[in-house]
């Protein structure tokens, strides 16, 4: 008997983070959910089991792979079927295991209308993980775009957005949530589920003679062609589609002394910290939904509008590095352009920057950003 909230077409319901991933996938027309259970996203498979009758009725395949790399291979197979949406889910260190399969899947060009998504559950605080894995870097190494939702509503709704981006750009898309997001939850507005057209109850035959080998098989000499296609066509197309869907946005502020750049759960911590410090709305915020590749257009627009930029992100300076490259290139193209100092893991005047180790929290940001504001403004 399926849980009622997963089959509702409208209204507001309460979901935890793992449930939001499944509900978002159902609303997006998913045909396959696979992966390997690991905290903080292991409960995705408990949710599938609890709703197995509904999955069977709609012909949706839910399967635990033998390991993360095998699940990536299942995505690769799904890409050969036009119109199929497939998703794999595993924890952060699982991206290491899956990287070979993910990279090959991402290089190849999927059949028309198909879309694949890789959800990674990151654990910044190392509460249940042996090493401080950061899936952003793993995805980056395979040229896989990265989407980072912040709110519960975004976790659910952006599954569909990520599928659309994958379909339109013909790239595999990475989707990251962290432990606090996966274990947390709240109320969200829900939409009707979209049953997959191609499913286990209405199968199609794939004629292997019709497979376009140059597009679907990443072996030399095809690999060089596919790499160039990602760089020259698919990645610029993704940036264009990110702009159209509006997951990067600027929140205006009263003062341009600082501009704050953030993404994912760090955005929630930042807004909480600013509220506690009574500076909510004082400084503009650039909230990135796509953290790789960072859109140069919105970044240059934002940074040119503030005196100094401060980047708030968990773990290493992944976004910070991209921003500095964008601004450096802009400065080289036009030496007369105004220079915007960028701070993140290091702050000016010997102040402690945003920590690289562990997870962020509002209290940490109150300490670091509060001292920076006091040092510079004297307020």
C-alpha cells in the first residue's frame, strides 16, 4: 500500500529529505531509480520499498545496485532509450567508486529526450563518513554539472529542473544534498506525479544496429570527439538553460559594501546568521543553484555591483576558485575594468575566513562574517 503523500496531486505535505528526492523524481517522470544505500541518502531505498506497489503499478524500476559504479552503468544503459529519465543515488564517497561509469556516461550523447541524474549525499561534518569527500570536485573531474538546492521545496522541485537541464544539454547532471538536508525536512507544495511513458509495463526494444557508435560509445577515436562536444557545445548550452530556468538569482540589499555569494545549505545558514545579527537584507546575496559551471555573466554582473565579494561555502573553495578565474579573465580582457576583491577561505586583516574543515553552522558564520563587518564598517 503506497504512502498517500507520494500519490497526492496537490496541496501541502511533510517530507524528510530522502522522501523529497523520491517525490521529486516521481513528479519529474522518472522511470528508473537505482544506486547504493549509504548515509545520508540510504533511506531513499526504504521509501521505494514502502511504495513498491505504486512503483509496480506505474512500471517504475527501483533497484539497489551491487555498487555505485554498477548503478552508473545502469544510467548509461538508460541513456540509450529515448525519453527515459533515470536517477542514481549514493553517498559522497560513492562518487569515487562510480566515477569511471559516470564519466563514460557523461561523455556519450544520450538518445533524444532521455535524461540522467546522479544524486550524491555529502556529509560535511563527517558524522557518518570516513573521509571528507566533496562530490563537487568528483563531478567536476568528469565534466558533470553540479546543482545544489537549498530549501526543502528546491530539493523536490529541482529534481525535475535537473532532469530538464540534463535533457536539454545532453549531459549527465550531478545533484548534491548534505546530511542536514537529507535528515531534515518540512512542508512543501506538491504537484501531480508524471508516469513514465517508457516503463517496465510498456517496454521498448532497442535495436543495437541503430545505435550511433560515435555518440554512444566512448572509446578512441570517439572519445576525443565527445570531449570536444562537451566543451564546445553541451556545456555552453547548459549555462544557457540554467539562465533560462532561473536557479541562480540575486537578492538585492541596502548596501553594496559587501556582496555575499553562496549556494546549497550554506545559503540557509547564511540567512539564519544574518537574521540573528540583524543585518538581514542589508547586503545583496547571489544564490547559486548551479555551482559548476558557474555562470560568468551573472557573476560579473554581481561582482561589478559591489565593493567586495564574500563567498560562503562548505568545505574547500570550489565556487571561490571558479569566481576568481572568471574575474581574472575579465580583468585581462579589459584592464580598465574595476577590480573586485574576493574573500572566502581567507579574509582580510588577518581575520579568520570561512572554514574549510567540517560543516558550517549559523554560529560559525555569525563569528566570521560578524567580525568582518565590524572590522570594515565599524558598525
